C-alpha cells in the first residue's frame, strides 16, 4: 500500500486491488470502494473497476467464513 500512489498504470492499480482482496483485511474495504468509484468515474468505458470489486467480494467471503 505504501507504493500504491506511485503506480501510474490503472490496470496495475486494479490488479493490486485484487491482490489486496486475497491477502488483505476487511479494513481495506473503504479504500477499495473509493477506488471503485474513482475508476468508474474516470474510465467508464474500461473494466478497471473489476479488480477492486472482486477484491471486496473476496474480503466479504473471507470475513463471513
């Protein structure tokens, strides 16, 4: 997370969000939600939002189990 703001490529940011979903904690959900909103707003025609959305789902499943 320390280096997240240094990543310029939105695809890589999206993939890092996905990694956070598999390795992170539920505390990351607000950050992932903000990233989803930002990516939807900035790139409505792209699929960059899939990374943070899937990450949120993964964290939710992990939390419920």
